[in-house]
C-alpha cells in the first residue's frame, strides 16, 4: 500500500492513532483492517443518500442489454488533504502510517464516494451507480456501441 501511495509513514506526533485488527476471511486468509471506531464517533457525515434497489428497478423498463462495471478499490481513487490524512494515522508492528487516499473504514466514505460517482454520471442516460458498481443498460446493441 506504500508503493501504491495509499498510505505513507508517519514520523511526527499525531492527534489520532488507531490500532489495526486482524479479521479472518472465509477461505482461510486474513485481512488486516484499521480500527477507526473511535475516530468515526467524531466524523461529520454528509448524509448523501444511497439509492435503493426499488429506485433502480423503476428505471429499467425496456432495457435488454446490460453491462456492469466495478470501480476496483474505488475509495482509494479519492485523495485526502494532508490535514485530514494525519487524522487517519494507525500503528502497526512496522511503525505508524497514515492514509493518503480515502480508507474503507471511515464511516462517511460510502456516502462521499456515492456522491462523487453520482455527480460524475449525472446526465448520462442508461447509467446508475451504487457505490463502486455502475450499471449501464440499453435496448439495442447499436445503443451500447455508442
């Protein structure tokens, strides 16, 4: 994650420092997660609505061809400003680090990401997004090719 510039080492004192937790995955591996529970108690959320499936279904009459796009590591495409970045400091056996990109574990991340995706796709017919998934639908192959 350091090489991808998602996190960077922290060498100075910071206001916050979160622990990491190890979460077992179903296939035997583990996931290392930053525990931002205490931090999230202080996050001001923007409360952007996350669309419900019923909303999407009402948009689809006549749709015959579908494509689904997934924005892999979508949250990491959103940079944090430097001041906010230091608030995401966490400690590991290898030292302290901070996120330079929006981490998954911040409580406001889903709403923030949804707002940005909705703004980006606004006005493009036949598209809807839910978090990092984009659904594209058309009635004919010609429409899809456009």
